[in-house]
């Protein structure tokens, strides 16, 4: 099968490696990811929003099935154009993808489905902001339209003063017409991903993601510094928590179907474990980056067959092994504040292989035979093991084989009660 993959980060690198095992892979990237290119039959470097150019290239290459992982491409209507060209989709159309882009729309779906969520307020002016903060106390600030990778911020941790918090909220209102304030709660957070054909759901093992830059979950929020999966329940979860999360994803798909939208593709929901409850915090219309790296490494069988079954409305349930997975990002020293200059890094690929780990490129390019990290998150290192200790040790060994002005969190995969 000839499959198109759209996206250029570590998430897509992990997906590409799985797809290339059972399909002829064609990839579209905004910037050339050497890892994706190396497993692709053909690649096209092109902005993800260049719908006509991508569509024409896919038709010329006789692509049969598309999996669009890039949020920007999902939002700009690329999947609608590919479907009009007769290409099967294992990803949502723009109508379905709106749940990952529009916080207000996603909140409405959760409310209609009676899913347990955090208490929230939609604010459209300064008065709304003051009332919401008085009512909610410590709050999570979310943009109504998700244009920023690190959109959510916490009033108690990410702002130096009430004035700075208010200014940020007003900036988001000016940009999007509204801002969402959500009551902050304590507890541990996990992600649950699933494939769906619009009726049936196939869930993946839950993943814990570390979003703070520094050890012990301190420092600035990032797109994700890494995470882990045990291959089954996470240390802070019960089966009831997992069942509730799966039920919430199924309820979202059902609500969309009742509105005339058949949602096909992947979903990624984030949930807070608080006591016996699992409350839904967020949902995305594609796979998460850290989550995809962990889940794709544990997938049994052929990913292309699963995606084909999604597109054919005949979901083939994906199976996963029960091994633990750990993924850690190596990032520029100044990440996530400001811009970092491009730097050459050295990767002893044989040593990484010998350690039992794999690398997934996020912002690494190949220039004149060398690897160059362009800034932000450079690459992820991931490994599996019989338990978290073994998987984490393999990642640590592989990290020692990467030289450059990069840092990573060395506590990812080391679970201690109370971390979240």
C-alpha cells in the first residue's frame, strides 16, 4: 500500500518507522527530517498548509491512503482536499479536527457527552477574568484557539504577578475573542490515545508525560520533555481510571457522530487522576509526540493495516506488548525561552543501537554529513525494557552517546509517589 504521512517532527519519525515496515511510504515535511526521509520511498519538502501542492504531489505518486499527523495540516483543510481526490483517510477531516484546535468547541462536546471535567469559565473581557479568578482560585489559562504549542499556563506557577496573568489573558482575548480559565487541581496526569473508525475505538497503553523543563516537575512549561509507559496501567492509576478515560474518548466520537461528523483517525486525551475519578483535561485530534514515541515502539503488527481498517470503517484493533517504555528529549540549553542558534551535534549511532535505544529527530537536519540541531527540542531517545528501570537505563546509556550543547531531564521514568 502507498501511504502518505504529513508532518516533520519526532512524532512523525516514530510513525514513519512503523509504517515503512509494511507499506511504501511517501512523506511531506515542512523541513527535511533525515529520519523520516531515510525510511520514505519519496519525500516532498513543502509547507504543511500548501494544500494544492501536496494534493498534486500525492496524486502524481498514486497515494492510496493518507495519515496527516501535523496539526497545522489538519486545520487548513488538507484532508478534505485529499478525500476529494479519492485518497482514503485514516485521519479526520477539518470538521472533525476542530476538536483539537478549538478549546471552546471541545469543551462543548465534553459537556454534551456529560464527561467529568475541571470547572471552567469562558472569559471575553477583563471583568470576566476578575470574576473567574475569584471564583476558581488557582487556575489554568487556555487559549480559545490553540495556536501555541505551549498554550496552557498555570496562574500559580507561570506568572510572576496578578498583573502579568491578567495581561496574558487580555492578549489571548484580543487574539482569539476569548480565553478559558479552568480550576487547577492536584493529582497525576496521563494521556490515553486511541484509533477510531467513527464507531469503534481501539485504545493504546496510557502514557505519563513530563511537561516541565526541570527535574521534579519544576521550571517552565514545554511541549514535553519526555514520558513513560509501563505497557499497562501507570503506577498512580486503577483500571477504573483507564476505563473512564476510554469511555470519554468513545463519548466524544459518539457526540461527533450525532452531529453528522464521522471521526476517523487518532485521538489523544489528557486526564487527571484525582481520588477515584479521572477527569478529562484536554483532547487533541492527532497523536501526542511523547505518547506516539512510547506507543509506536510497543505496537505489534502492521500499523498500515490498522490505518487501512480505520479508513474502511472496519477497525482492526491494535495490539501492544506489555513492556515498559521511556522517552526523553534532548533540548537546547536555553529551551523553551527565546531562540537558540543552530549547533552541530554528534551521535554515535552504533552506541545508541548497542544500548537498545532509538533516536527520533524533532529539529535535527543533516548538513554536509553532520547533524545540526536547529533549536528547541532536538531529538528524543526512547527504549523499552522489562520494567521502567531497565528502559530508563537504556535511554541513559544512549544519551551518553549524544554530544552537543543539549540537556535532558534525568528523572523521566523514575516514578516517585506525588510526582505529576
